[in-house]
C-alpha cells in the first residue's frame, strides 16, 4: 500500500500553529482583550486535560516509548 507524502513535515505544521497562536495572543494583549484571552486559556486548558484524561497510556509499549526518545542503545 502506498503512503501519501505530506507537503509539510509534522515539525513545520507544529511551528505554524505555534506562530499562529503567538500572533493571536499578541493581538489580544495589544488590544487589551484580557477577558477573551482568559476564556480562551480556560477552554484550551480544559481541552488539554480532556486529551490527557482520555489518552490510553497503558497500550504504549516500553519499546515504542524508547524509540520516540531517540535512544537506539
């Protein structure tokens, strides 16, 4: 089965999202929209906690976790 090649790497996509979030936060601070920033921070924290809460960490084997860390000893 043939794998599709993405135009951008995962790192590039992550950096794009990081830059976009930084710009949005900077604009909200510049225009003194602290209430909106507070709501967005609360929602994003709730989403992060839900992702961590529903992640199934027991199914990840130790070999896979070591491979992600870059240790190939």
